[in-house]
C-alpha cells in the first residue's frame, strides 16, 4: 500500500463510521476543497507570510489534502501519477530557457 | 523516501531549474492553492457531478496537491502525519453517535 | 429604480436573451462568485499589489459583483440594505476601543 | 451621490474609525473577497440550494460586496460602469445564436 493509499484508507474508515459517503458527491467535495483552501488563506490575511500560525496551517492543509484524496478516489485518479504527469506537461509549457526567473503565465511567455 | 517526499523532490527539481523559489513565499503559495481549487470547481460549474471531464480533473487536482506540498515544505509540515492527526481531532469533534448520517457542522451538533 | 436594481435589470436582460436562468440555481451562482473571486486573486499572484493590471481587475471585479447581484436576487436580498446592516453588526463585533489599529479577528479580540 | 458611492462612504467611515486602511492593500482585499466568497459557498456545502440559510446568505454576500467596493475604490474603478461594460464584452463572447440555452464556456462554443 502506498502512502497516499494508506491516508485514503484512514479517511474512508472515518467517513464510513459516520455514514458520510452519501454527502461526498464530487461537486461538493470540490466545493469543500475550495472552502478549506480559503481557510488556509485566512491564516495569511492582513499579515505577512512569516506571521502565520504553523499549527493552524498544518491542520488546514491537512483538510485541503483530505478532500483532494477523497475527490480523486471518486474518479479513480492516482494523484501521485497525476502530479508526475502534470510536472511533465508544465515542463513543456514553461521551458527553462523562457521561464527561468520569471513568474509570467505560460500564455504570456 | 516516502511517496510524498518523492513528489516534493520532483516539484523542487522543476522549481529550481526555473529559479522560481524566489516567488514561492507562503502567502502566494496559499493563494495558488485557492486559485487551483477554483479551477477544480470550474469543472463542475453549471453541471452535475457526473459531467466532469476526468482528464482535466486529474490535472487540476494535481495542481492543488503540488502547491499544498510546496507550502507544507516551507513550514516543515509532514502532511501525512498532519492528515492522521486531523482525523483524530475530527473524531473528537464529530463523535459517531452524534454525527452519524448528518452533514451538520460540529459547532451545530 | 436604484443603481443596483438597474444593474440587475441589465444582467437579467443579458441572461434571459440567452435562456440561462435554468443554470442559475443558487448553489452554482455561489460557486461562480468563488471562481470569479479566484480570477481577481490570480491578478495578484506572485506579484505585489501595485503590479496588478487595472483593466483586468476592473473586469474580474465586475464578474464577482454580477454573480452577487444574481444570487441576492434569487433570495430577494436587498444588497444595499444588507451591507448597511452588516456594518452595524460589525460595529458591535469590532468596537473602536478594542479594534483600533489591529487586524485581529473578533473571536480573538 | 450614487447608491454605490453611498455604500462606499459607509464602509470608509467604519474603516477609518478603526484605523484599518493600513491593512487594506489591494492584494489582501482581493484575498478577503475570496475568503468571504468561500463563506457564501459554505452555506451550500453538502446541501441543495433551497436549504440555504437566507439570513446568513444575506450577511455573507454583504461581506463579499463590501470588499469588492473597497478594492475597486483602491483603483478608482467605477463598478457600475464596469458591470455595464462587461455585459457588452460578454455579449460579443456569447452571441445569442451560439450561446442560447447552453452553459458552455466561450472558449468551447
């Protein structure tokens, strides 16, 4: 079992004990990702990055990741493979010689 | 090396080849998580969950996860541990006997 | 007709010409607000505030506002009244003597 | 004074009494819009649209609108004009004969 599969198994156990799969349709899981992402951002609001509370950040990031794992599972997506694949795609969109040291979006490079 | 460490190593290699660490302060990484989360949600907009494009979903979820890994790394957060820890915290907030079959927020249980 | 009612009338005309009311259930309109809000934020990503493109900002803010007006209309909410009302509520949550010069959330004041 | 100018004047009075303009740089105001938009969305999470709490919706929409007004003001954007202008732009992107009855993004029409 990979590390992500083991995390997913823990999330499934928690969910199924509470009979919550009925709520976890993909559209609501996507919504949950956004809501948790906003809670990550709220930790930085009106502040500079170094003033973030590291314990709260840890917990909010865990929430974002958990909903990502559950949504990916609804569609049989292997997230580790997907990340590796996306890095390869981005390597084409952002060739080193064009993108080095620049934060420009690929559509404007 | 764990699976998440290996993914992070790939993300670092991609980032460092392009000299992009300079842009990756935590506040902007948090912002990037939200923006990518919105791109996940856009795949569901004006549609029902089953009409989502699975290839686009795969790529957008990979983006959310990638920025989560990079932000966690900025604060030396072990995301696998954090998820396990958060499941335990949620087990207290949402005891099975109270939460079973209900989508109510813990503050209203 | 108030200014907001006139804007809403323009949005309704645009919507009804395209027969789009069928898509504008409140849950999707809320989602649309978030997605447009993320497009506002993308204009600031990896940048400082003064580097924002003012024309793009103008258009993205218009999108956020438009979906707010449409969602409010679905629930017969008078947004001008709601804003005035919320300012009064916030005046209680953030009394001047406690909140002056501080960006602390009311729950931590 | 237009309706939006009057709302902005109320927001400024509230802000200036608390000496909060110092926190209201545009990047953080954009972030605040997203965070409040997520609070609107949280009212719909795991639910269907008709189960939303109308009083909470009223307040959260007021928050989104308030930060939009403050951010627009930072850049001297006339939001009423911007909305009218954006409707005209969208009329070109989504011509009635192509877009009628379809929720397709203009890039895919």
